[in-house]
C-alpha cells in the first residue's frame, strides 16, 4: 500500500486511541475518494489485528440535505466492528465530540452475493442509533476525509429485532432526558431505507466484500445528528419498532 | 387606526385581484391583534360575497418556523369551501400566488367547540375523523417577505388545500409517531412526523379551539381543521405532481397544471 495512505490510516487509528482530533488529511496531502476507501479499509485492518471482528456496514449521506451540503450524489459507507456495538451504557469520556442520530437497521440472515440478493436477505428490522465521532477537528471534513474516517462511525446500538415489514415511512423520535430533540420519518433515508440497503449491497459487491449472514446494515439517519452529552439518558423510538435506550457517563 | 387596517386589507385584496404580489403590510399594523383585525376585514368581505367558511388552518406549528419568524405561538387562517381541491385534480397556474406545499393532518369535526378552555379530550370527542391533507400555502406578499403581522393579516398565507378521501378514526392512528413523506416523481422532497406539529397535531387543534372562542368565531360541527405541517414546506413549480403519505392516514396528491398555453394567455 502507498506509504502516504498507510500513514493516513495510522493517523486516524491513533486519533481514536488517543481521543484527540486531528487536522483534515486533505489539508496535509492529496487524497481522492478511491484512496480514501483504501485508508478506511486499512484502519479497520488495524482494528481487526487487535481482535475486533467485522459485523456489518453503515451508510452515510443518505439524506438529500446532507448530499447537497457535501456536494455529492451518492451515499458513502463505512464498516462496523463488534467493538462498536453499545449495550446500554456509553462513557463519552472515551470520545472526541460525539453526536447521535436515529437509524433504521437491517439484520441479514443470508449472504448477499449480488445487489439483487439484498432485500431477500433481510432477517430482521430494528430501530437503532449511531454515535458519530469524527476524528477531525471541528467535525469538519471533505468527502475524501470522511470516507477515510470510516464515515465518522464510532458506535451503534440496536432495539429489538422485528420480522421484515414496511418501514418506508415510520415516525422516529430522539429524546434526551425525556425531551424530544429531533424527529422525522424513516422516509428521510433515501425516500425508503430499503433503497439504502440496496445501495449497501451495490457498494459492497463493487468493493469485493460479501455481506454476511448475521451482519447489520445501518441504513442511515432519519434526522440530523445531535450532540451527545454526558450524563444523559437517550431514547430513540420508531413507530412499530419500539425503542432503544442508552445512558451516557 | 381602522383606516390603516382598511388600507392593509385593500393592499392584500388588490394582490388577489391582480395576481401580482404586494408590498408587506406590516407598516400598517402594530401587533398581532391588529393583524387579526385586518384578516377579519378580508374575511367579512369574502363572507359578504357568499363564500362559505369551511374551516381553519393552523400555521407556524413547527419549532423551526417559529424560530425563523421569532414567535412562540402558532397562527390561524380561514378555509373557504372554494379553496378545497379534490385529490389529484389539477390546480391552475396562478390559483395560488407563490405556491408552496406541505403535508398535514386534517380533522373534521362533528361537534362545536365553544368552551373557553378545551382539553385534548374535547377535541378527540369533537373529531369525527382524520384525513391526510396537502395544504398549498401562498403569499400575497412579494417574495414571501413576511413577519408574523404580515402572514396573520394575509389569512395565515392560506391558498388551497387537498383532502384525502378515506376517513380514519383517531382511535386507529398514532398521530404523534406517524411518519410523513412527500414525493415528486419518486424523489422524496420532504419528510417529517406528527410530533413535529407542536408535539402532536391535537395540541395544535386545542390551541385553535381556545383562540377562536376568544376571538368570537368558534369551531363548529362540520368544520375542517388543517392542523399544521409535519415537515418542511416544498416549493412547487407548474407541472409538479406531489404525493404526500402520512403513515396510518393514507395518501393524497396535489397536481399543478403546466404553464398556460398561448391561447389561454390572450
């Protein structure tokens, strides 16, 4: 691998370990999006070398507003490892500047060998949340920067799995300490989270990664991300899917 | 004072008549009560012309819009029967000045709401059923350059409205968690949730019922109440067809005619 890209991967991985934001990679050297995905993969390889296992993928830029803001016309994706799964508590002291957003999650129960397999592979659907924690100063980045940084992925939590059903337009609510701080519809996710799942399959197949049975696909957020405070109780609900909660320290 | 109100009403009525937006009217209005007085002058004019009052619309129900206008309360305007468009029927170019669309929950009442203070229970008892709706808001004020006073005087920026055709009982729908999406040619152009309307569309209806009693024209059996937008407003262009879906309520369409043909423009 290009030593420039290896150095980028090391920078981002150490930013996580040291809980310290770093300057944007693109401010220090050139980086295109294809290279950025190589950096993303290298960061995950470093995590796997420490014993973490891949358990899914996450989709980013799934809202029209975000695509316009970033000047892109396609989604991006990142990789999820088992160490990112949050049970019911999260210590925010381990994070740089965390944000949280409500998500729809799909559980796969068979391998996705071609993009056409994706919908038939759905074994379960849940409400979830994602904790984002850009490794960049000021949560500010270009497209290549955020792709290299695993689409800002930090952690995620999942509510109870439900049998496959239509989640194209369900209301979603993010409450902090009992007060609604963000709300929207799952339709904000590309018009229907299923489209995001299909995009995940397309991008994974193109990258030569086979989505595996048991993997989770975080389809994207129904609202903009909000800052995640410490000492807070957060609940994310979706109509017909129940809710998931996390308490921060 | 009343002369200034008359002047504001005349400015707005001229915009309706000419099809050309007018300057703001806030220079002629001192506060929100004044603005409702202007709205009422226009309403009285229309009632005297034989237009039938069919209900009310509630506006400024989202936190984001309230912040934008620097207010902490919703507002309301009059719905006349001739502002209602059947589902999917073409809305002529120019029927609404500077049109924009938003998806809402409509309540249709079968009891009057005449108490000084209403509860959610009063509103639930009075609501015969709910319908999905698209409100086509518009502004008689040039470039939507509005303050609270301008929009209140201008009938809360009402234009036309489209109601769905399948009534749903409030016992069968969770309006707080109901998702909302508007699509144009398969693209999602707005999305939201019932809770985005003052926490719950019924809360907006309670506010309206109380406010109308105070102002002397209470809600009556048969009235339609458009309770407020569930998500961001969508700009519309000639030829657009918008489909709104509200989870649990169904779907409804607003179809805008393409530009006028040459012979129509004579």
